[in-house]
C-alpha cells in the first residue's frame, strides 16, 4: 500500500491547514511508530508559518514549506540536530526584508538546521550589474506553491515530502525548485533531493548552496570536522589566523569573537561521493553530511564559535560555487547557466550518529579515501 | 429587487472570508446563469489573497481586493483575456517590496489583466526630491479597506463591485481610491469607474494609469492595434527602431528581445470618447479598451513580444500623463493636483470580442473617427 | 480569586484568536462592569492584527500585540485619548518597510495613542556604522511572542496584560521587551511597566522612548502643556521661531505648517517623579503622563499643529535620550549599554482627566514642584 496526499497547490486551489497520518492508519507493514503532521505555527514572527513534522519511528524532523522547504531541526532520541540561534521562532518571510541591513536581511530569520541558498545567487551581499544581491539569495524566504506527502511501502517503507518553490518575476528569472525530503522508516537519516528547472525562455545563471548548521550537543570544545581534504584555504585574514586548527573546535568564545570560513577541496570517492563528519569530543555523537561532488563541486566550512547566547554553530556548505560575491565567482568561472527547459539536480544526506560505533564507522570510511593531511593554502582567497 | 452586501469594512469590523450569490437566489428577473463569489486564495505567494469571481452569464472575471481591486483575468466562453506572465500566482503585497531591485519590485507580482497605477506616482522608478518613487506607484499593492457587492435590477440587470483603497501615511498623501467594477448581465464587457479623492489638508499631486494587458490567443503574429492615432512617438531608441510597425505584432521573439513603448495621441470623438482595438490576425478575436480623453489625456502602447515563457504581452495604457519619471512629467506640465476635498474621476471599458463581426464593427467605428495615417515622430521622447 | 490566561506563546504553540472575560465571570468582587476581549482585526492594512480591548469599568483602551504591545486609543466616557491620524487602520507590520522613504517607513502605520520606540535605536533616521537606522527603531512593528492576561483581586482589583517582544537577529542584538500594561478597576489611568533584557552574549547599546500622542478634544487652540521645566531648548530653527509659545497651542494651521520639537529638562520630585499635563483651553479636559526621571532622563515635546486632515497632534516623549540620530546621542554620552543578562526597567502612567477639578489638582501638584519659569535656550540643539 502507499499514499500520496496533496497538501497545497496554489494553481488547483488546494490548501490544508492541518493534516496528519501515522502508523495507526495501517498504510505500511511495519511495527515502527511513524507519523507525518502538517500544522500552522502561531505567535510572534512565526504567525502563519506552515510546518510539517515527520517522525520515521526513530528520527524526527520538521520541514517548513513557507520557508523554501527548509529543515528547521531534527532529533534522534535525546540528541538534537540543530543549534540555538538568537532567533528562536521560525520567522515568516513577511517579517524579513532581504535587502535591509546592507543586504543581510536573511539573518533576521536564520535559525534552521538546513537552509537552501540560491537560486539566482548565494553568498555575501553584493551589487551585480547595479542590482543588490542579498545574502544567500531568495529561496530560503519563498513559500512552496505545491506540497505533497508520499508514504510508500516498496522497495523500503519511506516517507517523502515534495515542495515546489518558484523564484520568478516579470523581466527576471523563472526558476522552479522541486525539493524532495525523504526518510526511510526507522532510519537515522534524511535525504534532500532537489531539482532546479529553468522555465524561462532564455539562458539563466543560477547558484545553489546547502547551509547545514550544527550546535551543541555535537558541537563543543574538542569537536572535530572530518573530511578527506586535499586542500584547505582561508576565506580571509581572520580565517588565516586560525588556519592550523581549521578542523578543530575550541568551544564558545568571549564576546568579540569573529566567524572563520574555510574553503575545502575534498577528495571524492570514485563515483563522486563526499562524506563529511562532525563529531563530539568523545565521538559518542556526530552527524554526517554526504553529497556528490559532480553536483556540488565546492565545499565551505563555517565556524562560528561565538558565545552560546549569540549562536554557537558550525555550518557545512556544499554548493555549486564558493559563497563569495557573484561577480567574483563568475569571474572565476564558477557560476553555471541553465538553458530554457534544462534541469539541475543535487542531493545531500544528513545522518544523525548516536553512538561511537556509528561515528567511527564513517570516520574510517573517510580516512580510507585519503590519509594524507591536506595542502594548506596560507594566502586568503579574498584579499 | 436588488441587493447590496458589505464584504469588508475595516472601520466597522466587517469581514467575510467566503460569500456568494447567484441566479439561483432569484434577485434578478433574468434567465442568465450569473454569480458572484468571494473567496480566499491559498498556497505559495498568493496565500491569504482575497478574490471575487464574477460571472455575468456570459463573461467571467476575477477581482482582487487585496491588490488595489485589480482585475486578474477574464474569460468569454473559450477566449481568455489576460496573458501568461512568469508570475502565475496572484502575489500578496506582503511578498513584494516595491523599492527593491532598483525600484522595480512591482514586477515581482505582475501577472494581471488590468492593473491600476498611481496614486502618488506612475511610470519608471526615479528619485524625486530625494525619495525613491517605485515603478507604477503603490495602489496596485494596497488592500481595499471597504468592499461591497451590488446586484441591481434597474434600469438593466447589473453586477457592481466597489472597493475603497486608501494611500496614506503620516506626513504624506491622503488619497482615497473608490474603484467600481460594473458589468451588465449577459454583456461582453466590464467597466472600471474610479474616483480619487484628496482627503488631506493640502493640495496634492497625483498620477493615474490603467495598465490593460493582453496575450494569446488575441495577441499573435499578425495581430494589430487599431486606434485613431493623430500622432505616434517612440519612447526611446529601441522603440524608434521598430517605429514603422508600431501597430503590428510579429509573434514571440528569441531571447534578447527588448520591449517597445510608443506614445500615441489619439483622435477622440466629439464627446471625448477614445476606442482602441486589439485583434487577432484573422480578426476572429479581439478586445477593445475605451475611455474618455478628457479624463485620461495620454495613451501609451507597451509591446513586449518576448519569448512565450518570459511573458508575451502587450499593454494599452490610458493615463493622466505619460509613464515617464515624475519630475520629467511635472516639467512638461502633466502632473495634476487635487485640492483638499477635490475628486478626480475616470473610467475605462474593456470589451471582449468573440466574433469577426464584433471586431469589424469596432474597427469601422474607429476608422470613421480618422482615416488618415498618424504623423510619425522619429525622435524618441526620451533622449 | 484571580486569573491568569496565556493567549499566545510561540514556543509552546499557544494561540487564541478570540477570547474574552468580563465582570459576568465573577472573578472580582466588584460592581464595576469590566471586560477584557481579545480579537483579530480585518480589512485593509489591518488584516490579521491582534487586538486586546480592556474596559476597567470606567476607562477603555485597546492594546495591539502585533505592534509591539502599543496602545491604540483610550476612552474615558465621551472623552477620547488619541488623535486623528491620516492612518485610520491599525496597520500590520507586513504592510510597513521601515527603511523605505528615507528611513521614515515607521510613519506608514503611525496612528496610535502610545508607541514604544527602540530597542536598538530611536529618533531620526540616520546611518550609523554604515547601517541605516530607521525612524524610531523596530519595536513598534514587532509582534509579541508571548501574551498573557491577568485579572487579580488583591491588593486592588486590577487587569494586567503582559507581552514579550523580542528584537533579535543572527549577528545582531538579542533584546527582550517585557511590556506590562496595568489598570485598576474603576480607575482613570493605565500604567505601562516595561523591562528590556539583554539576552545576548555581549554588551549591547539600547535606546527607549515612549511616544504618547494626543489630539482633540484635549488638544485645541488655547490648550497648554504644564510641566515643571527647568530648561527648554528648541530642536532646530523651526522650533526656535515659536520658542516663546513652546507650551501653548494655537489650533490647527494652514497647509505648509511644519512640526516643532522642544527638548525639556524637567524638575523631578525628590523620588524622581515627573508629571506632565496637557489640558484643554477651559481646563475641563486633560491628560497627564507621569514617569520617573531616573528611568527616563530626557523629555521631548512634539507639537504638530497641522491641518486636522493631516494629523493635528502633540506628543509627550520621555526617553533614555533625546530623539536625535544615534551617533549624535552617543557622542553626547546618552546611549546606555546593557551587559549580558542585565535588565533595564521603565514605566509611564497615562491618566485621563475628565473634570476641571482633576485637571487643576495635577496642575497644582506640578506648580508645587517649581514656580519659576524655565530657562529658555535660544540656540537650537541641532545646528
């Protein structure tokens, strides 16, 4: 048996404010206690935000159709994936003006586990051809026009959400993101599978970045990032200062701390697979982010070891380019184009690791790909 | 018999989310199958948008109180009036920041059949006295504060919607648009009758423009605009290139196409009436836009023969001035003022023409007003 | 007996769209006909705004959780406290972009009796460290994340509303306003008691100002402000022109009138108490605004004797500083900081005075504090 439920379709006039399904509905032949619940958030800056809660029987996570189908947070038993942003609410796009604060309006609602950045641009705010490109583009603050839930039995009992988010305006781009989020019943991971289609009549540049963000309890003094890095380069002077400890975490800092950003060239497996692992000091907890380097050719590490109250967090960011201003990336040949009707596809897998065994298994796999330390570029990429 | 129903009044605290009335309610003594339905749109960027669907038994059209009482689209039997914008949703004002993208934020939600532009300014974005005036002003993204539906029997069975939209702020203008949209049962037309009142305590400039937009099936290669033009002038160098074919359409173009804008001086009838006609190549389909030149002294033609996927459309735009930056129009003496308590009135009639007979009848009427070709000004108005 | 009702909590997922309680619910042992009603406003730019109506049996007032817990208007019998702004609707923050119109977006929704200004900045728009600070900061357009109503019997039957409003973003401030509004059953006053807490991990500047605004019937030709002023200074050349009549009102003006702003140094009582009184020409009506100068060290008087239709109003504005651009105030040493975890508290009392006796009693109290006329500074503070 299987089920496909349309929750929202702006063209067909479908919209369900509340809906749920669970193991009690006898759709899947499994003993797992799974559920999918669609609800609406209220109060403060999250008034009116759509939210879908998924529980696969082992892993729980929340998806926000109103915010470009982002993943707000996840939980594996007592272990939370996510972080404590000063922003505690799932802020509605209506409360955010992306171009404000020097183009940093995106930060007004930044508190999620996985954001998508794009579609017309990612990275630092900049002016490109006279137009202000705000930080990380618009897709993280655009609502899904069509939302479906699928619960399928074969080949493996699986929950799959699908959201379609359109980034368009007259005389501008016409890009459609079809964002799938899939989890197998009883698994410890979810997969984001995304397609970006150029529905416009002309070639169109695009940029795409996953912003996967983790804080305590995984992130802490002694936590470590493991990746088969061939090369590591600091973004700027600030990152260069801490270059020797690029993959190590020292815990929350004193006020005055400034973020560090590193550009990593990973060694992929033969089929392009890249695994990254963040683990706690004692390796009893971790999370892995995996993707294919043929889809996402660039990897950025964001370390923000700020005081806890300011948002103590690190970000793993596979992308189509580095998150520098678009003109800089275009100059470097890292801004691809889609022809009319052409698609781009990418995926990342986020796996919650609740035991030392799980952490060390992935660590071994990464060490197998490459044992040597990376080449360290001393010179900052910017300036 | 007749009926008047208040749907919204922000001061009285009246708001109906859903309401409808139809021929089954026995209000009008007619065999026509008419209806008026008020609903709320959902999903994507149209979440929460109020919509009124009118069916006069022959012609259907939708009116959007949330968007300054614009007309989203219309249908006469199988013939659609409207166009295929990349923007497929009736975008809520909350998702639009007019001043973004160099003042072109208006385009983020542009997909309608008839927009109203104004009230403080129309036309290209510009800076006037240090303030950024965004493209086409604010009224197309302001919600109606009071909405009524009237169904009247005498003298002719008629459906009339009325919306009041206030454009005001402290230390700024205080202008009230009372927008009426009227259609006779069984007719093939609707009439927009608007009043702009200065409710402030000082003289106040205003500008007003109707942006009536048409795409396929009327617009196509071989389609033509018919108007008793005395003079035609290109807006800019681009329009000057295509000046000889100003009233002809060649069909969707290749990527790289740029819009053409022409300023037309029409010959009005004795009482000021101006008829414009857009017809398909074989004249089997058409639409006319009629108005009074004493109310709307200037006429602009917008041709956007872009690829279909980018928005293939032409706009007929009668207005109080040309859609140039306001300082340019002020300099030319084309920006009127309203004294405190003073009103301005204007109206346009949009008629759907479903047969060659109907098309040719209006064509003949226009040709009667003037047979001679227009004077063609070679020099672009701008630069 | 007493009652505490949670109306909204964004973290707990509590939200009540409609709720009410009244004397009929037998909570208080009083004959007064009191009530508290929570509702949602509709239509125009106030669509979706939360509103709490309080009636203490004598005084009625409305509080807007969606707008930083401001007080929209109040009524004591037939006497209204408030003013007639061109903005008649309680405009939703979604319809306001604070940075628009040169940073004066705040005025798009300005029509209330008491606004709070802050928390990161107050006063005139300016650029500070490259960032545009919009007029009067953000708190007046931020929604409450948590709202409670308390009705308590002891020691005095009292209605108390509490709203928590968070002003935060990633890499920015993390300030929480806890705004209490309290009124005793049968009294003619309400008290705003506010706490601002720095929940961030670093020291943070803040600014805070109450903007209490009054129009007819209290404000009129011959109305007067009474305050134990030690010194009065004009903000600018315009205010300097009218300096001799700084505490007198001449009635609505002709178009072309420009606002006047005066900076007042009041004599406080021994415990820091400052009373200000605005009364009508014949002293039959008035309103007092009282506060403590240890909390709110600066007092500004805003006179806007514009034509009635443009907003005829005066504002009494106790604050942590003068409402000049923040860099100017910082330079003068008037921008305080909060350490992590530190709180700032302030309160104002607004009392409606419906008889000459009440007016004269407060007038006498103020005259007791100081009989001498103030020192008048001729030189404008700015320029």
